[in-house]
C-alpha cells in the first residue's frame, strides 16, 4: 500500500505564496511590454466607402470623392473621413475610369473611356460639380483610362488604345490639352509627383509592371526593379510609395531616390487598390472589393523619411 505524503501547513502556505507571486510578476511583465507590442501595430484609420470603388480624389476638410460601380452603372460618393458618413452621391457616365479634383473644393474631373456601339473606342474628360451636375465634356483622342492629381493647375490624363499608352497634360480650369507624352506599353495608374523642385510622372510600366519615374521637363527616366502598382508621392517625402502584391498579402513599398531602391515596406490591406496623398499631406489607400471598400489613412510615423536613404535627392 502506498501512502501519499500530505504537505504540512507551512509548506502549503509557502507554495501558495509562490504561485501568487509568480502570477503577479507575470502580469507586471505583460503590462510592461504591452505598449511596446502595440507600437508594432499603428492605429490606421479606416473609413467605410462604397462597394466596387475604382478611384478617389482627395478634397479639403477630410473629404474624399470616391468613384465606384460596375460595368452597368457608376457613381461618385463624397465621403467624410472624420464622421465616416457619405455626404453626397450621384450617378456619372458608366464608362468612367478615373477621377481627380481641380482644387481642394472641386469641381471634379472624370476620365471616360470605352467602346461605342459602332465598335470604335471613345474617350473624354467630364467636369462635374460636387452637387452632381455635369457642366463640360472635353473629347480625348482615344480612351481615357486614368487621371493624376491636379498640381498647380495641371493634371495628366492617361489615354490608350490596345497596349499603347500616353499621358496628356490638361490645364485647368481652361481644359486646354497639350501634346501627349509616350509611356511604356500598358502603363498603369500614373501619378503627378513633385520631388524637390521638379515634377515627375510616376507609373507602373512595361511588361514586368515595375515602377517608372519620368521627369516631365527633361524626359529623363529612372526605372525600378520593384514590381508594384499605383505609385504616389507625399509632399516633403523624398520617396515613392507603391503597392506590391503577393499571393497572400499586399504591402506598400517605399522606394528611395535617386535609384528607386526599396528601402522599406509598410503593411497594407489585402484589398489595397490605389494610393493617394490627402490635401493635408497624409498617405491614404483606397481598399476595395466588389462588395465593400474603405479609405485607410496611414499615420505619419510610418512615413518617417529619417529611416530612408534620401541623401541623394531626386533623380537626375
């Protein structure tokens, strides 16, 4: 027969005190490390948007105009990123492909492109008020596929037919067109950037879909080896931000100048589709699926260029 030895009273109390002290120490350690853990998860602000979001145009006072829809119908939704409410919505041409704002308070310019009933491609840029009235239409030489932001009274319209792509400068508010600039075949999502004292067109180009930056005045081109999409810039940051895609995730690549080398990555939503700069110089992403979308505003600390190698300045 085996007799189980029973602990004496003092030994039992000693073991109980040891367990309590261990739990207290563990709790103290967890509380001490909690702020450090949370630092790895910046509180990105997510603002709900319409389903099927295609493109966006930042406006003043935290508003964003979102172009959304499908092949049958398109609309523009004015979203207040402070309250998360849709302030205004209205229907636009169903062949709409991109959007920009002439100024921080509008009006809006919408690119339109498609194939007509006669089988021929058509393109245009339409001017819309924030109240939802179409006030002007400017025909384009081919399908209008995208629009850059407006900078100092100029925006660029991506036009193309087949794989051919060009960017056409448009003055606003006159809507006067300039000679097209030839881009890579099948170039996508160009953006107008100011890096240093020069203006550039950044786009995803070529058969590989790498990021390309072209200085507008000189025509000098710098090509990155990074495969990414929807490049953009943030004023005051000597870097290009673009969405990289993998099988399971999407991130934002930070490409430093002058060589467009990838210096860092920023975690992003798996639904990230386009990047923009807000009117108060913050980076935000349009995350979109056929059923939902949101605007994700990134905190400034993730864009801190002190961590990037920017001593070389803009490309030359």
